[in-house]
């Protein structure tokens, strides 16, 4: 077995190999790889000597998109502490839940009144400069690095334990597929409290590239100015971000088609028409869309151009990932047979905090809770979450299938479907469709008529309801339990 190299050691090595290369850009602040490592090291010493942080301590760290978050995150890993990255706008109930479960030694980055051991990022702004030693104990493969709490689309959030081995394997797998290198400059406008955005930090720095930090895509003019100023070659976004960019700027992003080497998409489904539009606008860019979970980051990938005939799938298993379809007992299903998608690989979580591991695994395969099937070419067809499957008189369907047809009818519509207890008491469940109000439609007749030409009768919504907004997580996943 090859010697394990942690993400921290990779950053250290880039500091030796390309010390003057820019690693991070935040506003006017350009940080070289040599300076990045020095800041990580000085932050480590401060955390140890001033805050008495020790190996195996828990630290709750607000995912603020600034250089000090990055310094602190990797410094804590060097110490052997376990990092709990959370949203800056975390709800009080979830914060209480996490702190009661894990009792973090201190909290950094949240403004909490009357809370002891709570600090702002300003504590790192004037650290003393110390000699950076060449004798470093880098993290071990099996040590827990992060605990990320799931966004709770189907229930109570669970604390996902990720080891340094998981993190390094995930970054290696992603970079192998996307093919980004040390010559790339990536603009990061994603939230970093979740696996997608946090993963882009790890992937870019592991590859020795340059990462440009941007608060969000809300300020369109600033977004495009940074594309021009820094000659950005890589960009990540969720499908909702693409919808926002189109609404606010049309196809302006395509002005950078010749300089963009890759775009990564993920976290939520994307319509076929949007995929085709991106292919037209970016004819030479690698457009990579992933399927994954916090527990198993980016477990499948599809590249729109090379996989153009399979755009209705979530692609094939990522490099170094084994994905199988199983029955309810964990037995592998044949091609074309639906079952639970189960994943094995070095990137897969070792389990959840305070939860029995056996409940979530079939031997070495993590049970995703997603239903799908695999075709003869290896492409995975995602049907939906097991807990979200709607049972209409014994016939099961995925809400995603109905939603995709509503969007096919009118790409401007936003919707979500759930199972509703049959008002007649005959079928067990029927489909209910929530549709966001839109000026183009005053009733559901045309939608319903279209669906009757595209879907079997039992899949047609029995109930429709206008809604102002679809409840979603910050990464764009529909929270269906809030619609029931």
C-alpha cells in the first residue's frame, strides 16, 4: 500500500515546489503557497498555545468564506482536532442540537451572546510570526478530520464522520475526473458549509491551483469582473445558480467559454433542456455533474459532451468508486433491475456520530437510501429517495419523474411532488404537486393535460396546490418533509 498523503501534506509540498505560486485570492489579498502554509502553521501554534486546543477536541467552525477560515480549518487538522463546519446562519435549534451532542471545546466565527469560548475570526488577524519547522506530524489516514451534519431533507440531521483518508480520497477521485491541474484558477462562489463547496477548496489546493474566494453569485457584475480579472478557468455551481445567472444576465457567462476548462455542477437535479443549453454555450468546456452525498462525496460523474447520449442519467461511478444496486437484503441486482444504490470506496464515511454502523451498511457498501438501476453501459439511472417513493395502490413512483415532466411542460415552472394520503381511502397514496405561482398560468388544467400524454395514469397528480416557494436546503435540495 502506498504511503498515505493527507491534504495538509499536499499543501505543504506545493509550498516547497511552487512557493511563490498564488494559492488564494480574497479581494486584494493574494496568498502564495509558501504564505498559505506559514499562516496554517502560525494558526496551529496559536490554537495550541493560546486556546489550548488538543488532539481529539471538537471545534465548531463557522464556514465563513475568508482566508482565516481556511487557515484555521487546516491548522485544526494538524493538531488532530475534529472540525464541525457549520453554516454562518445556522438555526438556533440545529446549533443547540450539535453542541449538545458533541460539546465543542470552543466556537469560532459565530456571534453568540452570553456564550463562553466563542470567538470571531478576528482573533487570527494579528498572530505572531514563528519559525515554520520542517519536522511535522501530518494527519493519519484513519483519524477523524471532520464531522459534517446532513442538511436533513428527510429527518433529523446526522453527524457524518469523515477521516483524513476519506477527504484525501474524495479530492483525488474528483480531480481525476474533472482533470483540473495546478494551472487552473477556480472561482468559488458556493457555500462552504456543505460537501460541494468545501470540497472545491480541498480539490483546488490538492491540485496546486489558485482559488478565488467570492461571497456569492448575487452580485453579477462583480462575478464577471472576477472572471475577467483573474482569468478564471474553473467554476462550480448548483442548478439553481444557473437559473439565477440566466435570469439576471442571459447567456453572459458564455462570454468566458474559451477560457473555462471545467464547470462542476451538483447537489440537485437539472433539467434536460438546461443541460443541452450548457453544452451549446460551452462547446469545449468539460461540464461535469456529480451525484453524491455528504457521506460519499461525488460518487458518480457525467460529462455532458462525452456522455451526450446518457444525459438522463447521473453518469457512471467516479474513479476508484464501486457502486452497485442491491435488493433489500444487500444482494447485488442484475442490470436493469431497480434497487438501492450502495457505494464502496476510500471516500465513504466510517459512519455517524452516536449511530450503529451496521444499520447503514451492507458489509463494506454504504446504503445511500436512493433507488436506481444500472444499464449495460454502466450508467446509473436515479429514481429518487427510498423514503420519498410514492406508493399508489401498490405501484411505486419517484416524485422526480413527475417533477421533470412538469418542468418539461414549462421550464420556467418550479415544483415539488409528495405522496398524499388518498382522500378516497382507496389507493393508500396519491401524488400531490406543489407548483410555485407563475404569471403564465392561472390554473392547472394545461399542466394536467400535458402530463396525461406523458405519464401513466397513476403518476398524474390527484391534487395540485400553488405555493410561494419550494422549501430547500442551501445547497438546493428539496425538503419534502416540510410539504407534508
